[in-house]
């Protein structure tokens, strides 16, 4: 099972530009539109909205892509 995260958790993920770290700002448990695409989310498989610590970039990832730091 994938680790569960909470709003405010500091996490790390691998992007095409390298590793990025940021803070979880929202947890989505229902399908949501994000940057023009539908993201599939459920209570058993949430997606996490994360704001980068170094830029204003906002990303959304499943828990399996994140590591708590």
C-alpha cells in the first residue's frame, strides 16, 4: 500500500528537471480538473497537490511518486 500523506507534509519527487521538494497543500479524493486534464482520484487512491519550495510551481502526484522528507 502507498504511504498516506497529510496537508503540510514536506515531500520530494522526481520530475523531468530532477528532484523537487515542496509542501502538500491539498489532497484530492474525487476526480478533478488540473491544468486542463482530468486527474483520477479516489479515497483509496488520492492525488496530492504540492507547491514547490523553490518556485511557484504547483504539481499533482499520486502518493507512490512522493517521499516524505
